[in-house]
C-alpha cells in the first residue's frame, strides 16, 4: 500500500437548497456524491443544507472548507436571480468575480451549436471567481468551478454527476473504506448491544453501527430485524468482524 | 388572521448519520419533517448531517438551537454503543444525564407487555437529560425527549413520524407558506431569467425559484423544461403570481 493510500481524506457537502428545505424535492446529490467518493477513499464528514441566501452559503462553505479536505456545493449556479452560489463562494474567499473569457468562450461555443441566443441572463453563468479552475459540464455547457478546496457544481443531479467525473482526477485519494453488512432477522438491538460494544472495543480500527428496521407485510404483520454494518480500511479485519457478527445470530 | 399566524417560525434539523454520510442509506427524515412542519407554518432554515461523534453533534445542535426556533435531531438514541445523541445533547446544554424514573417506567411497561428482558443496554434508552420532557414513541416504546428548543427523535423514519405527532401540539405555529408550481415544457432558464428577476422585484413577499429538469425517454430522446415555484404566505398574491408565471409559457 503506498503512502497516500493510508491517508484519510475527508469531504463536506453544501447543498444550496430552498427546494430541499421546503420538502418539495428530496435531495439525491448527497448520496450520489458519497457513492462517487467512497471508491476514491474520500469519506463524507459533514453535510449542510442551507437556504438560497448569501450569508448562509458563505458561512457553510467557510466552515466546511476549514475542516474538510474538499467541499462540494450543489445548486444555485444557473442564470436566474436566485442563483447566487458563485458570488457567495467568491465572497467566502475574498475573491473578485466577473464574466471570465474562458467560461464565456465555452458558453458561446455551446449556444452557437444549440442555435441559442446568449441572453444577459445566460452571461451570468460565465461569472467565475478570480483564480478558480473551471469544471466541465457535459450536459448543458455552463461550467462549474473549483476555488481552493471547494468544487462548485450544479444542482441538477445529471449535471452534478457529469461534473464529478471531471473533478475526480484532481482529488488526492485516500484509503478506501470498505463495509460489510449482516442483516439479522427478528433480532433486537437491545439483545445485541453488549456483544456489539465488546466487539467495538476488540476491533478499534473498525467502525460498527447497528440499524434496526421494521417492515410491514401485505397482511399487516410486522417483521423486524437489525442491520449490523462494519466499516474499515483493512479487508482481512473486516472479514473477521463479519464472521463474528454472523455468529450473533445464534 | 391572529397575531401568531403572521409570525415566521423556523426549524433546523441535525441528522446523526454515519449511515447517511457513507451513502449506504438515503435520508428520508429531512423531507418527512419538512412536510410535517409546513402545514404548521414552520419552515426549515438549515439541515446538518453529522457523524456519530460527540463533538460534531454538540456543535451542530448548539448552532441550530441558537438560530432556529426549534431543532429536531434524528438518530443515535438506541441501546448500542454508537447511540450517543442523548449524552451529546445533554452536554450541549450543560445538563446532567442519567436513567430517569419516568422513562424507565415506560420501558418496563413496554417490555413487560412484549415479554422482553430489560438488558443493561436497553436501560441506556432511559437515560434522559435533567429537565427534559419526554416524547412518546408509539412504535418501540423507548421515548425521545425535548430539551429547551431541541427535540431528540429516533432515526427510524416510522418512529420519527410517530414522535412528530406527539411533538406537534407543543409547537408555536407560524404563517403557513403556500406554494404554486408552474411546469414549462421545453422552456429554458436563460430565456426566462430576465422576466423572472423582474417578477421577483415586483412581488417581494413571494420567493421565486426556478428549477430546470431533463428527462430521458425510452427511445433515448431528451425532453427538458423548467419548474417555476413561487412560495409565500398570501394566497391571493400567489394566485396572481401563478397567472404571471403561466403567461411566461407564451
């Protein structure tokens, strides 16, 4: 294992999301980003969902930029009045922001092919903070950008996904966290807790979680159980823990 | 309209969630809570998803307790070693915490009916901070609790839902935010942005959002459009805005 692979690399997400906060839309970017980063050995440390307000965005971006290796923001980089993320991120780092030639060239090229006029509103999407590196948008052209350790991406999940592909080679990889899940039918947390706690003490390099579930069948009967999840970077240790978890079923 | 109904009431959510951060589980409590609070006139202001670590929970709970009228936490109140939310919330407010008689009585009663033994692990679920008010758990017995403006609930969505029902009468209601959505097929944000921005200026009491969408048909063709969402507390104004948004389709 090389030196970089034993390093823990952390990420935070800031979802700029009146739509999510209102309950109208269920966020799927958090899970999408978590699943994208996991095989790169980058683990999510914290997520914040904030409203479309400059101060809220600035505070969240600053806080997570300080405590995480990388921050990903989603949402608020379109052409409309409520798209204020680019300006907020520029302000968070004290950078100036204006229409930038490289971003404008991408938009001109994209809209020429699509035979679409570049309105003053669309020009907003070429506003990029000073010193930022662009992120390709394979779906609708308008780029995202990276400023310091913050990656500013679109909120539309398909576009965010495309931007992640462009960003991946820029990321330092860490030790990949693997996980094993043991589902115990009819088990109850209270009966397992002591053995689990002991196991957590015995295997400090592994993170053990227990998640009760309840399922209602069509006839109204309820089945229950517990999903036991072990996470860690050493697959041999995980295999040992998995066997020990399975033994709890007896 | 009475005086309380014109007040804005805000809420924050802290999801205690290694399971969510790992990408293994998609959170559904945020949307569930948002939808539950909306008709009570309580709007979500911020959500934080943090790991199962004492310091992370304390910081998030304190921050949102300061800036929101109410805070709801989900997760981490079961019987296992990774359930540390109750202790963290007690610490956030400098309260002591121990097994409390009222919570213990509920557990004893519940487990007697279920013919289940109260293990030392299950006793953990009767640990309630000094001064907290219990929250009924109609699904599995073990109560949540309210400490100051923080409501500590289970992570299992069915249990969280039951706890919200118990909590609802304790909440001060605010002015209900209504919303209208106008979906424009084939529309593009860049063409609408100027008119939308003007409309936002004309109707400052309404919050206007625009959300592009892309849909892939079975034959591979892509349709696109924009969902325009207006939110506000005055339904007459909203109806006027809805007509204006629909007129943008022409």
